[in-house]
């Protein structure tokens, strides 16, 4: 398994452990030069978004993957964890519906 796939699985496992909602992983390697994988999920409340974000950060650090940046965790409406090859978006359902990141990155792909 490649390093990118290991990080992706680590993130998915961390989010699954805390019951993330509508978890989606998108390969953007052919569409984006900044990252290879985007993981998008929702939390049920600001507190849940914060807990999910903290879990991803903790599990990645335990695996030796230090986040390059973390944004939005204080407000916890939309948090972003940049792990380099994998970028994680954790959002409240309202923010996710408004920004529709899935639609942006899945344009032109069969659903």
C-alpha cells in the first residue's frame, strides 16, 4: 500500500471511529497539484466537528504524519486538516450543502 493510501486509510479510520457522517474520499491527483486525496465528511454539531478534527490530528501524529496546517477548528463549522497528500474537510451539514465541494471535485465523473 502506498504512503498516500496509508494516510487516507488512517484518516478514514479516525473519522469512522467517531461516527463521521457521509464520509467521502475523492482522488484529485489528476485535477489538483496541491494534494492527491480529499476526504470530506460532516459532523452533527460544532462539538462533533471539533472532535473529528482532533481525532484526525491525533491519529496522524501518532502515525508520524504531522499536519502541515489546521484551519477552522476553533469555530468548528468547517475544519480543514492538511496532511500534504491528503486534505481533510470536516463540515457541518449546512456548510457542506452550501459549498458543495463534492460537486466541484467530481465534475465530469460518473456518479
